[in-house]
C-alpha cells in the first residue's frame, strides 16, 4: 500500500426484496480517474497526489427508508442538529486566537479543542444534510400521495429508498477552499402501484412519470433552499441539479431529445456535443434501462 494511490472509493448498496432479484446500487465517494476513462472513452488524466483525496468537509449522509417517510422525523432530526450548534459556536470563539498561530505552536489542550471543534462541525453538517434529505422525502411523499389520488391509482413502496445528501470541498492550487458543492442524490426511489377499478394499467406508468418530474423539480427547489453552502468570502458554492441545466438550455433556445438506447446518442445529439464523461454517464443510465432527457448540446 505504501506505493499505491487511492483513485476511487465507492459505497455499494444491495437491496433485497421478497420475490425480486438483489438490486445493487453504487455511489462514488471519490473518483479521481473518471467514468469515461474507466469505460475506455478517454485516456486517464494524471492524478494530483499532492492534494488530499478527501477532506474533512467531504461528507455524505445516507438516508435509507423502508417506505413513506414520516414527516415528524424531520423535526426530530432538525432538533438534534440544532443541539450541536451551541457547543460548536462556543469552541469557535475559543479557537479564534489560534488562527494566526502555527499549529506546531499549539498546546496539547488547544490541539484537543481544535479536534473537538472539527468533530462537532462534521457532525452538525452531516446531520444537516440528513435533515435536508428528510425534508425532500416528506414533501415528495405528500405531493405523490396527492397526485396519486387525482390520477386514481394507489402507489406504494415495497423496497427501501436510498437518499443521499453530500458535501464536496474544492481547493485552489494553494490548497485554499475554492468552492463547496452540496447536493442531493436520489440513488433509489422506486415506487409500485395499482390502478383503481376500471382504470387502465397505463395509469400507474403515467403516475410514475409524473412523480419523476415532480421529484426532479422538488430536488432542485430543496437544493436552492437548504444547500447553498456557507457564505465564505472567495468561495464559490455552485448549485447543482438537473433543473439548473434544463433551464439554462431552454433560455438559450437549445432543443431537447429523449434517449432510450445507446444507439440514440449519435442520432439524437449534435456531433461532438457530449464530453466523454457525459457520454459515459448517459450510457450507464441507458444500460440501466432508464430514459434520458437531455439538451442536444450543453448549455453555455
């Protein structure tokens, strides 16, 4: 291991449901090579070993729920997260005089306070990310149940849902914070359904499509409301969601295309429009039997 370089760190989830084959989902905590290089669509770039692979602010909060999310849990999680703030603020005041000192000059007590502060900050951020994921699930369930009643279908969850809140820190060449990326990832959000009597079976399919559209927009709204990141001077906190890209393409008059297989990529998109990384990720989604709705070329 002494001569090894960490290039990828992946969390794998295996979901088992009665009567169904195991469903394996992956989520990369770290990928310094890239999906395109791993698929042979682009040469692997150099790995900057001078920079840390992960920092203390690269956090992930995973929420695994068996079905509908109880809205009351949002308040419980929020209260727990808020209990961490007073001790964090107290330690911040105590550590303020250390900012101008070399860490080598810190006393053992000061170093212990710094470690305690880091621990509580990470706990508070992780709980906040989990709370935001809970807010999304609660709102999504409320909207989904209301939509199902109007469409005369009964929707239900028969296997776990996996929702991820994450924080990523980027650095400048001088290892100073450059940006903080915060977001949500609906890693598994599958729902089943049955139509009301005398309703067509297609009603469930269209209800699923409507839920997917609503959840995409809701993910964007929740990200804008809660995941803007700290107001730090010189630190850019980009907003990351599918809706952001769709709005930008629409404003620029770029048409959209729906892709159903890898053969649709060269037919439906402008030549050379996709980066190798985007093509690799779209190919993965299509291989998983997902339809991809995308602009024919990237928005500027």
